[in-house]
C-alpha cells in the first residue's frame, strides 16, 4: 500500500470515529493531548501521526492500528 493510500484511509477512518463520538476536532485533540491543528492535518491527509500516537488513537477508540491504516477492513 502506498503512502497516499494509507493517509486516505487513515483520514477517512479518523473522521468516522471522531464523528461517531460526536466530537469536534478540538474536543478530540483535548482527549488525546494534541493540538487541534494536528487532528486537522491528519484528517486532511497533510500528515500522519507518529507511532506512539497511532497506538494512543487505537486504544482510545478501541480499534486496531491495522484498522486505522487500512490493513484490516473491519474493526473488532
């Protein structure tokens, strides 16, 4: 999988998970301890989170990191 494909999937899934909780970008940023700008850049495919943040996001939403980056189609 190419980097742009991974970013596309991650962006889509972050938005879906955030919206499923009814969170704004700033609310999720506060929950994860990052800036709302970071959330915005991830969701607009400008950047990817570092590995430790990817793990934190997966734990927070109770999904696998494989799901977040598109290696698995469904979260369990």
